């Protein structure tokens, strides 16, 4: 999956596959996580968030199951 860079102190890049509803987040610390069953709207809001890291911690992590790649 292609990832795009984001402006964040904690997140380096994000990628999304709308067909499988999978979100990948690459953290600046080096970890990459794949979140499943993420609606496209959540991805769009992530890209527009004033703080990407805060959005990930507040919305993505608590609501969606992740696997470390």
C-alpha cells in the first residue's frame, strides 16, 4: 500500500485502501500498524485533522483493531 507523508511529530505517513477498509500508519519511531474496518470518512478526517497524532490516539487506536507489520 502506498503511504503519503503527513505533517506530524509522531506520524510519518499514512495509507488507505478503500476496497478493504484498511488504514496503515507509519510512526516516526519506526513502527507500522495496519488498522482494519476503518471507514473512508475516518481516513478523510485523519488527513484534515489539525493534529494527526492526536486524532490517531483519540479516534483510531481506541476504535479499530491493529496489527504491527
